[in-house]
């Protein structure tokens, strides 16, 4: 899913490479929700329309009008450079991004959403207008892609956990998804600020259970005692330089802090690595 031209070539290249190497079909959707932005600007105002909104709309409309030609040109150039052909769909729309995802989920329950870690709606308005968080509001896995990432370099994967039963299923899915990468090491990361006897028993039991469930010889474990999970992720990323962070987003609980506005921006933007978010159930 694209909503601006920023990092366009890199995102399209990643999407084609990912689809090709995982055997998945690809649909590229460029969406800009003009109606939502207009309504957001008008909330609480009774005077004339903000000139900044007029300028933003004109620029967005200019990009939107040329989007199909621009994206198709980038895609065709990439395929020509790579020397292979991959069929893909292209859609340009003004409907809400969450509705776009819901429509695609109705067509395929095995959907993976690829998005940039760049928040174009917020940037376009100088941070004045927020937009409903896709990660909070969709139920499919969300693959967040930063700039200049090479898909072939997925060799070290960190899975953040809060002792959840679905962690085993998440790791199975990730293992299958990245089987093309060859031998990949998986590190299961847990952060426990107050690590006592009960927590130690739970950690040891969880490790034993995961090993039995997965029988993955490339599975290792890391326990941190940082102030929060974001700090634990940052510490581990400096020590091991993982190529991918995987998180199971629970409906409530441990990872709520990761998906608050500040922490999400911290993990998705400053981590500078792809982040794959699964949803509970």
C-alpha cells in the first residue's frame, strides 16, 4: 500500500522481490483519503479554509492524478532491470485505507499488508493531522518496510514475546514465509523488569515448551530486564543487529506500550529494520 511517492522505487522493488520469492500474488494500491483529510482539518474550525490545506490538497491531487502512470513506469523499469516478469494488479483509490484492507481480506484471508514506515498524512500536515493507525485497525499481518532494505539479508530474526500461546504459530508462519532465505537464526526476546523466582520458572517453562512445539534448531532465547520492551528491543538490536523484528500484537497487555504513538514511531522509524506485526487471533 502506497500513499505518497516517498521511497516509491524501494517499496515497489521490495514488494516484487518479496512476492516473487514467497510465491505470493501482488497487488499495489495507491490510496489518498482526501475526504478524511478535509474533515480532520475542519473539526473545531468555523472560519475560512486553512490555506495550508488548499496547498496540501493541490499537491496531493497532482500526485494522485499521475499515480497510475508513475507507479506502472517504476514497476516496469524494475522488472526490466531484473529480467523477469511478475504479474501484478494496480489500483488507485480515494477510499479509506482501512476499508481497502478490509476489502482485500474479504478476497483473501492470507493477506499480508506491506507499508512504509513513513507517515505521509502526518508529514503532509506538519504533524497536525493524525490518521487512524493501520496496525491498530487491521487484522492481517502488517509488514513495515523502512528505506534501503535488501530482502536477501533476512538472516537474523528477533521475535518479541510475552509468553503467549500464539507465539509458536507466529514463528511457524515466519519460518515458512522466509524459508527462501536459507538458514535463518531466530531469537525469542522477552523483557521482564522485575525478574524474580516465579518469572524465572515461567521463562524456563516457556523456553522448553517452544522448543518442543517447534523443534527449531536455530531457535535461541534472550531475556532482558530493561525498563520497557522498546528499550529491550533497542539493546538487543545493537548487540545482534537483527534483520527483522516480529511482534504479536495482543488485544490488551504487555505490548500495548509498543503501539502507543511515541513507542510505535520509535520502533518503526528508528529501529531502521523491517517490522512484521501479527495480531492476536
